[in-house]
C-alpha cells in the first residue's frame, strides 16, 4: 500500500492558525473535507513511500482565497477552483483567509483502469463554470456535504459517478494523447459493460453487437487493458460484490443474493471465484467486515 503522511497544517506562530478535517472512506475512494480556521498558514501533503500503484487526487475549493503550488505549477485559489494532482507531488496551499476544501483520492486497479493511462502524470486545473468541470465540481461538493446521510448503496453510487466524471474530464484535457481510436473504443465498451454489469444475460457477442463492432475487434481492444473481455467483466463483478458485502449490515442469508445481483448465475461458482480473488468466501468476508464494524 502507498503510505501517506496526512495533510499537515504548517502554523504561522504570529497568526496561531488551526485546521479541522472530516474523512469518509469507501474502499479505494477517500473523501476528506478540510477547513482552515485562520488567515495564514499552509497545508502540505507529502508522500513517504511508493509502490507501483497510482493515486489520483482531486481538490475543490468551496470557500475562501489563497494560492497553491504543485511542483512547478502555482496559481491563485478561490471558491470554485478544481485541481487534479498526480501522486508523486506535494500540494502546498497558502490560505489568505478562511479556506474550505474537499479532496477526493482514488486508488486501486478497479478505479484506475477507468482513467486515462497517463492520468497519474497530469496536473490539471479545470474550468468549473461550465461543461464537465462544472459537473465534476458540483458532484464532489454535493458528495462531501451529503456523505454522512447516504446509505451504503447511495455512497457507492456517488463514488462511481465521481470516477466516471473524473475519467471524462481527464479524457477531455488529455487532448487525444491517450485517446487513440482503439483506446476510445475500449473506454466506450467498458462504460457499456459497467452500465449492464447486473445483467446476467450479457454475452461477448451481445457486447460487440450493441457497440457496433465485431467480436474479433472487441477481443483486440481489450488487449490494451491487459485482460481478456471475460476476465475484465469477472473482476468488475467481483469488486462490486465485495463493495456490497463490505457495506452491508443485513442478515447473512442475504449474502448469496449479492452474487445474483451482480450477474452471477451459480452460487457455487460465485463463492469459488470470490474466495480465489479475495482469500475468503463471500460469507466469511461478510462476517469479517461485520465484526470489524462491531
């Protein structure tokens, strides 16, 4: 796992600043809301250790003024600003007045394979006055405000909406560098699959037909993902099942239903593949998650 030193507020001894924060964690999606309660000071996020996993971080400013620096990039901050920063950089923010912000951090292969390949190299400031930047800013602000009142399934829906909006925003900014025609087709097909993941009658010929491509071309573009079509679909379904089990507080008898909800026709096959992927059967995993919440 990537080890992070949390956001730290570097205090100005003359101004005696302070900070408050609230964190919401949902699998590989972390949403943190910060408030600087002073006129001066800096937030500095530093990274202590890395592995090969990428992490994309999106910051929105919901109130206040200041300046930011990411590597060699620096600019003014104000209400409505949205920044996307790569993992191997520290973000330094100086508040010139009370500043409030929300940060969404995305990691893990299931999320990151939805994003452009070079997303972890991009430093982006989006126009939030219109278009995809406005949609992403509005969604993250709403999610940061409403998260405490969302049910498990609603929070998961909010998470994946954020992922799709971030992916669309980065696709637009990237200007075609990762958007080759096969990659565009792959991302389009993957979105179709995710929208139909609960359909247990979805087949490879059906996917190809509904997306206007041949089965042969479908297999070809999935080489870009490093997985076969069937393996990619299986992994997506297993991850959704794991999320559902981790967030469920219902009775144990509902565990079997999770597999059916996400496209598994056979309970034994679902249990076997889940255990192979995560080291525990669905029931065992549900029990371990419930005990952890107790």
